[in-house]
């Protein structure tokens, strides 16, 4: 699941016109990494929410900006797994 989420995130960043050539799991989403600004980060979060049915609280945006791509994809995959097991 994590690899699927990671692929989706990279595809979305590319769709949002970010250079994804140098992105790896240690690249931060915010400054000094992908450099997503708050609106772009919100856009990515909405795309992930729509695709995987997970939700991000409004107060999580600052936390997301400090995460690496690897941390973000792991968190999303864990939330997806948690919501799947809750629905059984």
C-alpha cells in the first residue's frame, strides 16, 4: 500500500508542475524540499483524501509541510489500513 501511495503522491506532484526528478523518501514536502506552499500542500492533501478516503485535520498542514515524502506516504498508508480495518 505504501508504494502505491508514494507513486500516487509523486504523480500528483508532477501534475501540479513540480519537478519530481530528485524526489526521494527523504525529501521534505515543505521548504528545502519539494517546496510546497500552503495552497499546494492543501491541494495535495485534497487529492490524497479524494483518492484514498482519508482525512486531514485543518491544523495538520504545518505538520505535513515538515514531513518527508516517506513519512507522508507511510502516514497515509497507515490511515488507509486503519480505515479499512474499521470498516470490516
